[in-house]
């Protein structure tokens, strides 16, 4: 079981298109965790993100948004210099807010490869590898695992159980466009970046009302709330800094249903009669083991997407498919909340 390399973490944005037949598309599982993909409803028949890669990976996105962003210098807490929203969102060299907190970045991470349409890795995953809830945290991933996941994207073995997940399609196209040297440089860089805690899990019956910005959940103004239901809702505590300045040290509040952490602990540590203990493969402290990735403290939204993708066969992982085969949406929520609560 120590060779379970296709587990729950990634090296890029995080999902793409599954193989759905017409009946499945028309009557999707109402218990599926669509909230983890940035949606509050199941996909309808034919509802699917457009493809990427013709002629370049970024062709699946709208025209470059930089001209619409303001160029007024702003500052983040503890940052040595200011950047504007325009600079923070630059595709081919986004703002490096904390240059003293990470090793020197290779060009593919800091600038991307504009001639191939591959945006800078640090644009979405940040120079610190923290990522956001709609993509993935790649800091401290084993380099071998990182490269393996790029290969799975490239060969069509890593997709998404939600056909609407656009950034996974871009990740697939970028994996195909990267040279072996670029992939190796990115993998080794992020493997060298230390992981730091993401945020605090708060168990609650209600969450602030929110909007979705490409899968990123941002609170609305005011004090209105809504029932959390069987979901996990991650929200940044400084939403403007995260959305517009792409704050790599964003502090999150992770809302989960009451009782989730204890339920998740039972499943993660004993298997609860329906799965196996996570520590068997991910190590006793869940911080990874050899080429098996760390899962402690990572985004529960991302973790849930990966477990569901594996369960549905959208992400190929023979060993993990058996591990998650019997898990329900409630189980995904519980495991995600428990893992997020760990340092």
C-alpha cells in the first residue's frame, strides 16, 4: 500500500471531464459533492466547460483580463513592497509578495511560458504553493508525486467528475505543453517550499451568504446566513485581498457541519468499517510518506474533489478507488473537515 502514488493531492488546478452517459447526466446523484467543484447544483445534460488547447492552453479562457484591472499600488500585511491588482493578476509574471519566504523560482513558476500559452504556476498556486480552494495547494508535495500527476493529466487519466470544472481542462492542456525540463523544475521547486497552516475549521449550522467566483467562495456584505447543509464552505477572512491581490498568505475560515471533525477522525484513523485508515499510506501524522503526498491541513474542498473524482473513475487510482468506494458525501465532508483541522 506504500505505492499508492495516485492519492489525494495534485500539482495543478484540480479537475476536468468525466465519462458521463446520457442517463447519468440527466439524473446525477443528488448526494454528490458538487459544492466542492464550485456549484450548488448538479450538472445538467450537456452542461460542460469548453475545451482547452486549441491553439494554446489558455484558449479555453476569456481574453486576457489584465486591462480591466486597476493599477493602483496596494500592500499586504508584512509584504516588503506594494503591487496593484493588475500586477497581482499578470499571467506572465504575477506579483511576488513575499520573495524572502521561498527559494528562487524557476521561470516556469514565476513567468510561465507565454509562447506556449502556459501561464505562470505562481499565478494560481502562488509562489508559496498555498493555492486556493478552487485549485490546489502544491507546497511540500514530493517531486515524484508532482511529476506523476502531471503525467496523469497529460495522458487523460486525471480529469474531473464535474464536467463544468474549467481550470482542470486548462491543467490538462498545460501538462501536455510543458517540456520535461519545465515540469521537473516546477516539481522540485514546490517540493522545496515549506507548508504552513491554512486556516481554522469552525463547526456551525449556518454560514454567511456567499457568491462563487470561479469556485472561490466569497462572503456577501451584511449579516445574512444560510444553512450549511452537508457542505464545507471555505471563505477567506480578507476576501478582497485574496480575490484581487491573490494573497498567498490568506487566512481562511473553514465552515463545516456540527460534529464533522469527530466523525472524520473516526473514519480517517480507523476506517469506520467502510474504508481504511489514512495513516497506512500517508504516514502516522498524515504528512506524507516517501512519494505518497501529505494530506494533513490541506484544503477540504480540494480533498473532497479528489476523493470523489477517484470514486467515479475520473481520476485513475486503482488503490484509492477501492479506499473511497463506499464513502458518501457526508463521509467526504467529515474526512475533509478532520484533515483540515490538523496542523
